[in-house]
């Protein structure tokens, strides 16, 4: 259940940096002692999105690796991760616990659009750094509305805009249907599709599901019956795998687009049946651990060595473990930039001052950049197609909706 201090509660020490300009009070060093820095997290270790739980375990393992390397300014990171079951009310409960009882210095990589939506106002009122969220909702780039919250991965809106342009190029007269999760996660994609489809939007057939639903079979039968020949599936791993299986079993062959958050070979493709997904198109910004193109890549060699030593039970085919390692790499950079000032203000300042930062798991050419007015660290992605064994990338890196 992981309501305890999650795996590897001791994790790499870090430093915080002031991000709010004119602060006349003493810096807030809650969660920082001479020996530790407490960083809080929530993850769905149980529930309908539990496939993502491995990301939290990879986060914890990466902090442990950093702690073993000496930590930060004499301090080790105490990474406290609680299970929220992908349930917003539970996220609120666990985040209050982290802030008010555990008194963490910052929150890091909390997962899920609806879950983060439920806590963002509270966290910003408390002025707790809410860093590198595990969700691509476009709103995490709104530095004016919630200055203490910053995303990491590319925006879902931008991703959907790219898919819509690809659909129109491949099937200009196609009948489009979208299966989406009925929450802020799914609706962000609808915004991106609408931006590009414009006048055609009224002709798009929509089918939604609730995260508490058992299956999405009825929605898919309905979409097929509507004559859809271009299908976009905006779903978390459990429902993405169900969709792939059902579409195949119905002998339905639409141009099938799949959200980038559900492309893990270990968590989605293998459970669905790799042969049933051939031809599906998605996008990536990170290296796929099943892609032989990265067999001799130094960044992925380092990741595999990390997995073998610090997370040996983790699935090396699960892209979630690559992401956890990569995002924590960014957090460790923030802590290094903090020097010996791990105040909440300085931690935010450093998180929002990353310049052309390389990351071992990002596709070649992609760099992380943040500033006090840029809360979208990664803005590029590349289209890819499933060949039955791995994802094959095609085309150039795409930046923003206009690319």
C-alpha cells in the first residue's frame, strides 16, 4: 500500500533555491536539517493507474543512488512517497500529511492530472515547491496562476495538436473518433485536437470513460459502429491495453493514435499483445528501453546499470522506469545548483533557472530549459510507430503546435 515512507526513504540530499523575487522574510527551510532534505511524493501504487507506481519506485531508487554518491552539501534526501490510488481526495489527504506532518521541504513528481489539480491551490497557498509533475497538463506551465508548480514533460495540448495535424495529413477525409478519460487529463487533449481541427471539430465523435469503469468495450463498439476510421485513444495504461486488444479482436483497422503516456512496452504493449498493436502511432521525447538504437547509448547504458544495482526488481522494458530516472536526474541538478541554500524559495528559483540542460534519457537534440516565465521544460517530441516489437521513430523533432 505504501502508506509508509516509501521505498528508499533515505534519498539523495539536495539544495533548494529562492524563486520568488522580493521576499523580505527569512528563508523557509522547513524540511531541511544538517543531515537531510525531506522531499514528498504521491503515486498510484494501487488502483486503476497502478501501472504508474513503478515510476515512484524508480524515483526513490535514483535518490538512493545520489545519496550513496554523497548527497548534497552533507545532506541525504529523505524521499517520502505515499500511495494515493490515483484518487484526488486521497491525494489531498496524503499531501496534507506530507506538508503538515512530515514537513517536507518540497513536493516532487506527484503523478496524475486530476490528482495534482486537487492539490495545486493548497500547495501554492503554502508556498511549497511543487516540482516536475508527472503529468503533461498544459496548465502546469501557468507561472502566474500557480508560481510554485512546474511541469516537466511536453504539454498534452501540444501533443494532441501534433496528432491532429498528422491525422489530417494522412487521412484528410477520415472520420475521426476520440476515446478519452473523462477528467482533466483527457480533456486537455480535446483542447489540442479542437485547436487544429477547428471547423471539423463538430463532426468528431467522442466517447468517454471513467477511471472507475471496468472496461471500455462498449465505447469502442459504439465508435466502430459510427464508421470511425481515425481513432485517437487518450487513456491511462490499463485502458490503453484494453483498447488495443478490443480494436484488434473486432477486426477494426482505423488509423490508431495513442497518447504518449501509455506507450510503455512492459506496461501496455505486452499486456495488450504486441502483435495486436502493429501500426499504432504515438510520440516520444524519451528513449525507449526496448529500442535497439539505444543499445550502445551511454545514457541508456548508465540507466541499465542503475536498474541492475538500485532497482533490480524493476521491469527494464517499462518506459516508466526510464522516466523516473530522467526526472530525478533533473531534480538532482536543481539540488546541486542550490549550493548550501535549501530553502523553499531557492529550490524554486533553481528549478526555474535551468539552461539548455542535457538529460541522459531524452532523445538527441532535446534539452531542458526553464525560466521564471517558462514552466514548460520540454517542448519537443517525435512521432513513432509500433512495429510489433518496438517503437520506430520517424520524422523530425517537433516543437510546439506550429511544427
